[in-house]
């Protein structure tokens, strides 16, 4: 009875901690998202900065060179995005010529099926355009607000990353005082494993985008779309930029399929292929590949993706994956968290069976 009451109080305490943490993370999104991105970039750049510092490079210069590599990488991605937008602009006249006959046929089909005249349909379209024009001011204001917030976050992320790298001893010393002097050796091991985990996360992301690119290319080749491999790989790479990247990069092969074929089913087929591959990437490929690199179970990765999306949106879907990997490492070093370690780990079942077998052998001996 006493044990049951103790377990209930313990469960309620953990539930309170979880609820409090979720509330803080949700309402502190503006602070925590760029902070966590900066921490992620700092951990990825730490081995590079450490190597540069060993070659008698100052810490400030090493951090600057590391951030420059990140800026060049994302600059290439943005350049590819603008190139694809330019390609799409060149195809717009041909797309308009293709769309006009299809719209006329569609209007005639609606008039025959639903008994709505073409004149009524045109009047409705004009009304929609007028309403859209009246709401343009609020739309532009929303876009400016979102853009300003995004630019502020883009400015803060490298600043946070640079501060984490430059003052890393201060943060380590803070953690040492927080955990106590007895745990210093375990803390050093934990930090080392965490950096290794982030490296595996980046490596897993590389394999994810490679697999997505191959699947996109196979689907486009099956439809006979020109430059299928180029479009498939570019679309996979551009998914690094959430929503915008996949939307813009997918418009190019869709428009090419519409221009080069006489059937509407080819563009629909391209949309179906990209949608199916994106579904596989989000719920099968990403959790399994990245989960394997982080040594975290597939269901835990999927849960992290969904929970991150609910709390922080797209940023949460990206950031919560390494958080789960870090939580798995922490649970490896804390005996009281063994139950959580069993839930998160991929090989804990085999380890548990081995421990049970060893205990049985010791008892019988």
C-alpha cells in the first residue's frame, strides 16, 4: 500500500514536470527556437573549431570560419531556390497557353453538369479577385510581420552559435557546478557523447535526403519527365527549407510535365509521387535512418516529430529529434531513468534479456 502511494506521487510529479515543460516551451517559442538552433550549429561546428584552434588559429577566427561555412552552405541552397524560381518564370507564358483551353473546358463542364452559366462563373471569379484585393493590406502586413520575425531569428541564430562556441568553458563549468563535483567525469563523457550524437544526426540527415532524391528521380523517370534525376535530387535538397523549398522545387517538374505532355495526368502523377515520397520521408525514412544514427527507437523518433510539430511547428520537427537523442544519452548515465531508456533505445530489449539471463545464471550457480 505504501509502495502504491509512493508510485502514484512519483507519477504525478513527473506528469507535472512534463506539463510545465511543455507549457514553457510552447509560450517561449520565440526565445527557445533560435537558441536551440544556435546550440545545434555550435555542436556541429565544435569539432571544426577545435581542429582549427589546434593549428594555432585564434578562437574568434575559428568560429568565424566555421560560421562562414554554414553561410556558404545555406547561400548555395537559397541560390538553387532562386534559380528554380527563375526557371519557373520562364515557363509561365507556356503554362498560361496551356491553362486557358483547360479552363474553358472546365467552365463548360461545370455549366453542363451543375447548370451554372459561364457568365456566372466569370462574375464569381471577379468577385473573388475583388475580395482578395481588399484583403491584400492585411495579407501584406502578416507577411511583413512573419518576415521580420524570421529575419530576427536568422540574425540571432549565428549570434547564439558564436556565443556558445566562444564561452564553452563557462557553460561546461556551470554544468559541473550544477551536477556536483562527483559527477564531473560522467559529465565530460556525457558531453562527448552528445556532440557525437549531433554529428550522427547530421550524417543521418544526409542519407535521408539522398534516399528521398533517389526515390523522386525513380518516380519521375517512370513518368518519362525530362531531366528526372536533376529535378529529383534538387527537390530532395530543397526540402531542407521547410514548405517553401519543396513547394517551389516541385513546381518546376510539374510545369515541365504539363508543357511536354498533352495529358493532365502527368502533372497529377508528379504531385502524387512527391506527396508519397514526402509521406515516406516524414513517417518512415526519417525516423528509421536518423533513429538508427542516434540509436533511438523508430516510435520515439516519430513521437518526437509529431510532438515537435505541435509545440514549435516545423522547427520543432527538426529540433526535437536531437533532443530525443540527447535524452537517450542522459538516461544511459542515470540509473533512475532506466525505464525511460528502455522506451527510447533500439537495443535495450536485447540488453535487458542479456541482463536477465546473467541474473538467472548467477542464481543457479
